[in-house]
C-alpha cells in the first residue's frame, strides 16, 4: 500500500476543521490551539484541517498560518491525518504547501481562489500548480463554485495524480450527484457542507464530510458518521434533527456567524474564548441563549 493509499483510506471519516483560539490581546493562543487539537484526536477524530475556514484562514497573517500549522501538526503527533489549508495567490499557496509537507502534513487542502473572475480551466491550472509543488503529498481541492464542472475535475486528476480527494461545498445535491457521476474513478468525495448536508451527499457518493461542529461535540459528529456508514437512515435522520438548529444558526445571513456560533458554544463549554476577528463578529445574547439550550439538549461537556 502506497502513502497515498494510506492517506486516502484515513480520509474516509469526519474531517474536523479546528478553530483558532485567541488570547486577551487578540493574538493566537498557540498553547490552547495545541490543547484543542489534542482534545479532538483524543476523542477519536482521525483527520484535521488546520487553516480551514472554521480556522479563520483569511483572517490570519502568513506567520500565523505557519504557527497554527506547526502547532496542530506537533500536537497531533502522527495520531491523525493533517490536511493543511493553503490558498490565496499562487506563489503563497505553493510556498505554504511546500512548508506543510516539510512540517509533516500528509495532505494539503487547496482553498478555492477568491478572485472574482475564475474560469474552470484557470482553476485547474491553479490547483495543478500547487499539486506539482508537492508531488509526494496528497492534495484535496476545495470546490464551492458552480463554475467548476466534472470535466474540470477530471482534467485536474489527469494532470495531478496526487489529487486523491475533493471537498465539494456547492449547496446543490443534484449538481453534486451529477459531478460525481461525470468524474467517476477512485476520487474520494468529501461533503464540504458538514453534517447537515452529509446524508444527501452520501447518497450521491460522498464517503466523508467536514465538520466545525466536531470542535464542540465530537460524539454528535461521530454518530452521524456511524449512521451513514451503516446505512441506518433512521439514525442519520435523528442526528440530523439534533444538529439542525445549530447548523441553521451558523448558516444564516450567508454564513455570517459560521465560526462565531462554534466559538460561542466552545466558550460556554470552557474550551476557548468566544472572540473572532473581523469581518466576523461575536453573536448576541439571544443566540447565546439558544446555543445554551442546544448544548443542554446534547448533554455536551468539555
């Protein structure tokens, strides 16, 4: 079995996106970041993506992204797969992918470019260039735009053999199913819209899903994974209902509070401070109260 095969097998799971905790002066609390990563792995999480969107990737400086990656990788200590988030301009993405490989990350997750003008072919060129910079490291592109077609994904896989999985976050289950069918092959599809979309994505061919919720209540995320793996629709539906309101709070107003809701829940559990960086804001009192009710219903504990 090759290194890529081992990484691919390990990615058939919940892919947690750890938050970045801040100290009172606004800097990253790296010691606490290490503790949070260790907590997730100790609870059974098998894959983490430092510098993902729940980790406020776009609010971190280059130095901070490196510090977070190093801290999480060291804390995991080989007990789980580390998929480092990289992106921004191509030079930055390739440089940070190379550093991730040096630091021991088994894979890199390539954020979709945020430029307002992106063609499917341009996306293929971008991700292929990052993949070429780390030929011995697995690559997981992140797709959240309908501009990326199945033909584009197929062309990328042809050009970059280290692309072994794809995180798909377009909120259209029919388009997702069509894209999976158009691509075919052995690519692992990761449902990038977390637990609330995972059951529908699983029907279309996903065999993993990302999660910010796992920072708060790992057992809830694992319950969804177990139900999907077992084909237990009733259990999956039950878990979906449990997390529905929490995920709705995160998704409202075009995901304005996506990270803030997770951090508020963690704050209430004594795991980290609720602070986030602009352009995110902390949630108000009414949402805090609703999160308290949700946590009580879950029986969540730190």
